[in-house]
C-alpha cells in the first residue's frame, strides 16, 4: 500500500488570505513578561524592559492595518516593558541614594560591609 505525501492541489492552504501571526509581537510579550520579575534585579530588568519596549513598538507597527495578528500582544509587551523599566529604574535610583547617603554619613566611600550597616541602621 503506497501513501502519497504530495499536497492536494485542489485544497487551498489553510491560511490562504489570512494575515500571519506577528513574531515580533510575541517576542514583545515574552520579553515583557520575563522583564517584570527581573525588574527587581535592576540591570536585567532594564535590559529586558528596553528590549520589550523596542519589540512592542515594532510589533505595533507590524500589526498596523491588519497586516498581521498580535496587536494586543505587542501592546501588552510594550506596557510590561515600560513597567519593568520603571521598577528597575526606581530600585536602582534608591540604591544609589542609599550609597550616597551612607557616604555622606561616613565621610568616605563605603565598602560592602559599611553599606550593609547603613541599611541596617535605617539610612
């Protein structure tokens, strides 16, 4: 018994005439969702947040006018990237302020042990 694997020319392709899924929009969603918890680690959150913002903007452009599906994914990835960048930037700024305040209190650049002591002291 022979089995033919050639495509049936009488059947149309299942996605003929339909817009394709936007890979950039999916990348924006994935990087944005991953960037949210990594925003607590400042640098990874900043990097992935910026990547999610870029992919989100590119995804919005790629899905404009119904050329591709995934506009919601691109928008959510963009928003998630913005939130991740905001979290990472605020935590990074707070960390820098803590080090600067500790330096002002001690009168010299603090090492790690002195920074930990300043944090414990509530500075």
